[in-house]
C-alpha cells in the first residue's frame, strides 16, 4: 500500500470515528432530561409561589381541551405557562447549572456557540421552539412569550409579541378585539397594549388584583410603557430572526454532519481498498 493510500485510510478512520462519536453523543442525549435539577424556591424569583404545576402537568396543560374556545385557551395557557415555567434568576448562576447554556448532548452546535463565542444569547440560551422551552422548564418573560406565541400560532390564533423595555408580552386577537397576555407573571389584561399606554394605572391595578401582591414588576412595565412606548413583533421568527433559523438548522445539522462524515469515510476507505 502506498504512503498516499495509508494517509487516506488514516484520515478516513479519523473522520469515521469522529462521526461515530457525534452520533453517540446525540443518542446519549435521548437518555438525558433537558429540565435541570435543583429548581428549589431558594433559586427562583417568586420563591414558594413560583411553580404551581409539575412538569407532567405543564406538558398536559398546553393541549387544547375539547370544545375550548380560542379566548379561553389563550387565557388558560397564559396562566399555565406562568405556573409551570420556573423563573430562575437569569444572570445569577453559572450558565451550565440550570441548562441555560444548551448542553452538549442536547445540541453540540448550539453548545459550542455558547462556549467559543461571546454572544450572550448563546451563553444563556432562549429556545425559539416552544416545546424545547417547555421541556427545559425555565425562562424569563421572553421565553414565556415566545412559547405562548408559538402555541397560539399552532391553533391559528392571531397574535403578536409585544416588547416594552425590560419586559415581553403577547397580544392576541379575538374577533378583532385585542387581549394582552403576560405568560411570565401570569396576568391576563382585557384590553390591548394601546389602551394601557394611555391608561397605565389600569395596568398596575390589574396586575395587583390578579397577583394579589404589589411588586415593582407592574410599576416598571407601566413606567417604561409611558416613557419609551412599545414595539410589535410578528411572532418568534420576527422577534429573534437569526437565532430562530439558526436553531432550526442546528437541529438538522447535528444529525446530518456525523452521517456525512461517516459516508465520506466509507467512500475514502473503499477507494483505497480497490487500489
């Protein structure tokens, strides 16, 4: 066997082993739980009141009930997401502790983006896919709103993501009438964002009545709404466009790349064998 053939076979073996290792990593991911351990009241924003639904209860709650109207489903889903997604203090912990950085066994491409780049959105990742966000079970207002918007889209319920500096919500539409939904705090507002821009005290009162407590969240939202206004986004693909499509590609490539490596290795090995 010539030196060239030996080098080709060596390279084929390296590529094949690398492809097998990535496939094994992907398969190992099926045995792991994306929902992190340690979600105790001590690490959650709302303490004992933070989680009212268990992971199985949340996974069941996202499905529409027989005969449930669009409006009732949207309202219930808003409250269920708020009760089932843990509100971790987003910047307070190591990003690997609660799977804020995508684990390598979940998607090695997204994981590497969080390791080798300085892009904050990959170091502490927000899933565009609502089902992965629910599976992980942690998030802040952006996660809750993208999840709510995505699930409403699946039901054909018209909606837009709303951003006020410091907060994200969803505005849904029923017979042309808007309803403002906060799946982070778990508040349903019976008017649209334009009404509350003109009537900020009504927003504050609604939050305090529904939550049964006074905090600085509703004051911040109302204050920033008056000061800086709001912005509409046509769903998650508009809200985080680049990351939305990169995530879709990453979940295809994580399988396609190792399979391609194996095919290339097989072709290289067979060619040297024929020689």
